[in-house]
């Protein structure tokens, strides 16, 4: 289903929570994702903020690819509540990231 691993999304969630401290790393991390991963990440954020329903994931990905006019990192990091949107999106999609969160915290990213 997702073109990006939940682990990568968890990484971005934690970087987004760090605010300006993690902004440079978050920007570089998102820029390093391939086009499919970036579109999938954007779709998860949109689902999390209610712009799309979980059943519309494929449509959200297509829209993200079609309407990408600014770099994905700039767009997403400018989104208010990015971390919460991503968390909500994963939840709406029925993706449990508890294991990824625990691994991420244990490894210190």
C-alpha cells in the first residue's frame, strides 16, 4: 500500500517535533526520498488532516504527484501540525507504528 516505510514516516514525525532543531535534517531527509515516497508521505499527511479519507489513499498519492509545484520538503515542513497529521494519517490507514517508534527511540534515530 504505502510507497514509504512506516519507519521513515516515524523518523520524519520525530524530526518535525523537534521544530527548528530538526528542520535542516528533516528537509534533507525528505529531499532524499524518491518521488513515490514523497507522494506517499504527502498523501498520509493529507489523510491525517482530513483532506482525504483513508479509502482515497491512491487518489491522494495521484493528486500529490500531479499537483507538486514546490519541493515536497518545503511544502510538508510548512504544514502546521505535520507530526500530528502524519500520526493521524497512519492511524486512519490502520498502520500501527508502535514497534517502529520503540526501535527509533531505542536507537536514538
